[in-house]
């Protein structure tokens, strides 16, 4: 079944009333089987209806798609006791496994050993007898098939705590009698006791006791020999051995004495010990054993505490993973920063794991650095040593204080460097120094500001959280260099960007233009050389040079923003790199240049022979028609008026509409976009009137719909003008839906063919994630009202609608009318 057919069945089923939908399971049975087998999304309530239907074939198909079911529904499927369904569910749990072995256990509990289908070739018993993995056989230790239970115990027995193994033996005795218990005893002897000394002898005594009791004597004495209920800890430990899991088995922490006993019987692997360390109270020696056995897993995936002595010892390798564990310990409270400062070496490991904005850590850091005071010499001595000091952080501070006492000259930042553009997060000694600086008292920070180099100032402003008072201090000391350094990243907070733009500083503007996230309007303003305050702010040579080399594939709009700047230097760059497509746009360039710099600037531009980014000797970027218009304007007593007259003629609505009508379908989108980008306001009123008088071509309507200011009436005409194809129409339809200019009602009532609207409703497409959370319920609600009002409650009418959808050419209302019109008369 194709995508349209599956969408149709899914949508129709989800829209119908519950009683009507139940009837569709019969009238659309073949389609439902296909839907359950396909990989598309199915209505959530379909699983419940199939369970209630009693249709074994549908239920088997549902079992094959068990991910559609909730864990409770899978348990209900398992409880049906149907061999085919049970086999499919049991195998499917290998991937779903959201509830431990509960579904598999339920499958076997519901199985009837008298039904030969369970043991037939390809049946569940035959399949499991061919398995040897404990994870696949764990649920079968209590199977009602003695041969399967024995097979499972052979492979799972060593992992079972003794009480769980005895419980399995009692079950085997109850279902298979003394002979099967004797067979288990023989198996245990053959497998060297399954890790439980004395178990074989115990099982033999129980088997003999049961045999002596005879067929009518019961199994009481034998069961008493096998007595002992598993504790919750036993269940947890078995799950940990099998799956490295077990949270589902117990909410409380395990009994650690039982854990030690089981570990002594059969040592847990390193990963299992790391998992056990997730529970509170895990003995440290077990946690350390897990770390030694598999340090990578313990350091990367472990979530429990680890002794600091182990994290600083040789077992914690690779060392690069240790800081994240130290950071986690500080965050979760099982490590104290004071411990790190006095025990962890080198000092960089302790300082590098410090989290930001942690009150307890901040207090510890201030105590650590208290001997440094507000002495810049001591802090800079610490910076010199911090990345290569082999001792503890406490010893580092002491060494820095000693260095400061020996130095007689004024303190200065070692090897100072300027700001980086774009700014990247600090590394090495700078990162470590900033972590300590961030927690220092504000008076200490202010005392250090004059001694920071520009790169340190930049890191503090961009990645730190200096108080307003500290920022004022930085600006007062470092001045314009600090402001320029601050304008160095695209992810600066919006309020910071606004403050920097308000400075109206040419170099700050340059850095924000190249490295900041600023709006198109701000880029145009900067390239016009106009400040926010209205005064002139010249465009820097550095910005012009950068625009000459910018990659147009990613930042074309950065260069095109200069076309209407009216600045001769900016225009040389923009025209050299950006091709203009409309004469109206080129005339607008000349008018703006004339208005700002007069006719000589226009004459100079038209006579220019070299443009940045163009080869020497290349033709002038403005075509002959523009040169002709410019020459006539320069010869006219009122050149700007002549250029404006020509511009008005170019943008005459009648001319534009005729131009767009005769533009080929393959290029009309580009033409509309070029007109809008180069400043032409599309004549929407006249376009709507022209469409009413003589409908515009479909390709033109869809091209106009891509413009964000396209009026709603034309959007609706574009929606209804012809078949909607997501790949072709996504560029205009998605933004219109996202912005609310097209509603769910519009989609369902006007979108054709109907299959597109229905597949959208069914949710089988994932092409438009941007709109996924914005309007699906609105679509569903409107579609439900629309379909129920047309189709009523007759399953036959809904069935015809579902079968019409894949090929019906019109919108959904027309399809529903056609489906309802075929309803036989009841007269």
C-alpha cells in the first residue's frame, strides 16, 4: 500500500466516531492489515480497537507492530495465548524492552502446552530452544514447557541467585513432576553446579521425596526442601547481570550484604558494578572495583559517587575523563571543593572542573585565594604557574604568594595579546585563571582590571558575567579597546548588541557587522555611514576589505545591503560582487548616490574601470541601458527628477503585471524575488484586480505567494490554483502556515488533491518540522467537523471516502460530497 493509501486509511480511522471506526475494521480490513504492517504512523486508538475486535489476523499484525502499543496493551496481546502472536511479541521485545521481561513472561504464562503450535517448527518453543543467550531465555525459566525451562536454566542458572533458582525448580516440579526435577538435578551436575555448590544434591533429594509421595501424594515435602522466596535484591541483581539494568525491579536500594554475598559467589562484571553504584550506599570498594575493571565506562557513563582517592589514582584512566566526574561530584554534593584544592594534583585538574555560579564552590574558591588578597603581583604569579604547576591548588596559591614577594618590578600580564575575532572560549591557563577570577570578591576583580591584557578582558566580557560596576571599571581602564573586543561573537545577548550599536563607533560597527548577529536594517544603516543617533559614522576600510572577500554562498545579503548605501566606496564593492537584475534597482542605486554625493559621484561611478572582486578589463557591472539613463540624467538640468521618472515607468503596475505574466514558469520565482530584493514594491492591489479579470498563471501565483507581504486573498488563490506538491510548494506554504496567514481551515477546504491534505493530517510526512507544533490539532479538529458533517455515521460511506482519497483530484470537501452522494437510498 502506497503512502497515499496508508495516509487515507489512517486519517479516516482517526476522524470517525468511535462506533463508526469500529465498523471500519471490517469494511477496510485488507487496508487495515496493510496499515498495521507498514512503517507509517498509525492512529493511537487503532491498537485498542484491534485488541477488542477478536480478529486474530489483525491482532497478529498488531503484534508485529508492537511499538504502536503501550506496555499494557502488549501485555493484553500476550495474555491472548495465541501461538503466532506470542512468538511475534516475544521476539519483538528484543528491541522494545520497555518493561523488562514482563511481556515475555506473560506470553509464556498464557501459553497452553497442549497446543502443538507452540512446539511446531518455527513456533516459539522451537525458536527458543535454538537460543543460548541469557537475555533471550531469562523469561523462559518458568515456562510451562519443561524442555524449554530446562534449556533456559542451563544458560541462565549461573546468573540466578539461589532463591530464584529454587523458585524455578518448584515451578518445574509443579508442571513437570519428579522426572523433570530429576532432569534438572542431572543438568546441574553436568554444569558443575551452575555456580551453586550443593544444589544438585538438594534437587535430587527433592525429586526423590516427590517420587516417594506418589501421583496422589502431592509435592509438599519436596517443596519444603526447595523453600525460599527471592528478596527484592535478588531480582535486582539478576536484572543487573542480565541487562545492566534493574531500576524497574526495585525502588529502594538493594541489601548490600546480599550484594556482597552474590558477588563472592559469582563476581559481577565491571559494568554491572558501575551500575550498582547508582544506588545510594554502594560500598566504595565495589565502586572502585568497577572503575578498575572498566574505567572508561565508569568515568563516562557512571552516575554514582567515586572516592576521590580512586579518581586521583592510577586506575582512573584516561585522565581526560576525570574532570567531568569531579565536576559531577561537586554538582551532586559527594565531593567538596576544599577536598579538590588540597588533594587533587595537578592544580589545573582541580580548578578546571569548577562549575560556574555555584555558591558553595564560590565560598571555597574565595577561601583558597584569600592569601593572594587584591595584590596584582600575586594573581599574575598564579597565572604564570597555573597551567604547569604539579602540586595541589593550595600549594599553587602559596607558591604564587612567594613569587610575588620576590618580584620587585611592577606587575604586568605575561606575553599580552590583543582581542581575537571571532572570540573563542578561553583555553589552558586563561580558562583556569578566569574560573578563579569569576569567584573573586568584586574589590579584588577591580584591582586586577588594569593588569589584564585585552584578550583576558575580552574573555571576561564575552564569556563571564561581570557586574555593571565591574563593566564600568573595565571600560574606564581599557576604553575603546574593550568595547571593540566585546563585539566579537554571533551569540552575544540582544541587550549587549543593542548597547554596542548605540555607541556609534566605526570599529565596533565593523566587528558587529562581521561577527555579530544583527538585523538587515542595521547592516544597511552601517553601510550608509549613518549612526543611530543620526550623525555620520564612517565605514571602516577593514569592513570594506572584508566585504570584498566574504563568501557570497553564505553571506550574500551582507554585501547586497550596500547597494542602496549611496556611499561610493561601498558601491564599488557591492557592484563588483553582486549582480543587479532589474533596471529599477539600478536606477535606485544611482538616485541614492546622487542624493548623497551629487552628480560627480555618479559620473565617477559610471566611468570606473576597476571593481573589487572583478577581473581587470571586465565589463562595467551596470549594463548599457543604465549607462544611457545615467548619461541623460547627467546632461539634464534636473538629473534626479529624470531618474525618478524613469524609475516610476519601470515600476508602473501595468508594465510589471505584463512582465510577470510573460515570464516563464522556470524563472518567475527568481524574477519576483529580484524585484522585491532590489526595492520594487509589488503592486498587490493591481495584481488582485488583474487576477479577478484574467486569472494569473499558477506558477506566478505560487511565486507571488513566497513574498512575506503577499496578501491573504492571493495566498488563498495560490492554494486553490492547482495541485499542491510539498517539494515544490513548501517554500511558500510552510512560512504562510507558520505565520498564520494560511489556516488549517484553508488547507482542508482548498488544498488539492485531497490526498495531500489527508497525508498532512495523518502525520505520515515529516518534511515540515517547523510547523509540526503550530497547527496539527487545529487541522484535526477542523477535519473532524468537516468529515463527520458530510459522511455521518455509516461505515460504508467512510469506506468509500477512504478509497477515493488516493486518486481524487479535487479538495477534500468535493471528495466528501462525492462519497456521500453514492450512499444508497433507504426509501
